[in-house]
C-alpha cells in the first residue's frame, strides 16, 4: 500500500501546510517544508529518527528538534497520522491522499502490515446510521505474532534498521 507520493500531491500538501502555518501564525521555514517533503517521499511507517537520519544522510541540514516539532505540527494540521503500535515509540505515516487502511502488528518483532478491507468501511457507515453520528475516520489495529517467529523477515529487517541507526548515530 505504501508508495512515495506523486509530485502533484507533494505540491498540494505544501500549499495546505503553508496555509495552516499562516493561519496559526507559525513560521514557514525551509526546514519545515523539507521535513514535509521527506515524509511524502517516504514509504510506509517511520519514526522521527528515520526522517532525521534520512535527511542528514542526504546532506540536508536539519536538527532533530526541528523534525520532532514539525511532525507535531503536521499531525495537528492533518497531513500526517501518528500511531503507537503497542510500544513507547510513535510511528508516523502520510495522511493526505493515502488510502484508508488498518494495521496488523507483531508483538514479537514489531513488524507492521497494512491491509484494507471494504467491510470495515461498511461497518463504519452502519455505525453512523445506527448511532446518528458523523464519523470522520477510524483506527483499527490487530495485535498478535507472526506465524513463524523464528524466520520472521520483518524482524530481520527491523534488526538491520536498528543496527544501521546505531552506526549513523556513532558516526
């Protein structure tokens, strides 16, 4: 489901962000817009450090604090969604022009799978009718473990990612 956003989408979200910052009397810094672009060019879920290190490794000068603060503002304006998949760490993903989906989270390896099932939308519509309520969105997370934890590819990927992150911090 995850794929980098198209250039047209990036331009639209930049304009939405610009309007939001102006409306809320916040500074429109180049660094904030670089963080936004990095997020919309990324695949899937990421944490703040993923964004920070990707930007740092590509030669972009941005502070870790700017990344964290910008993520907060992007969540407030609805361009980014924040998730906590059962741990003390937040993960983020794009929110604009991104298909509604839900998550399956492995409690062993931390892997996150996205899925989309139209029946969930049908349930949401039915709940709106039954309870006379206007639902603006939902979040559904299933927790469990991978069927074959010994050979879990996501676990290996996450371990490799953590190792690369440590190496980047040390350099």
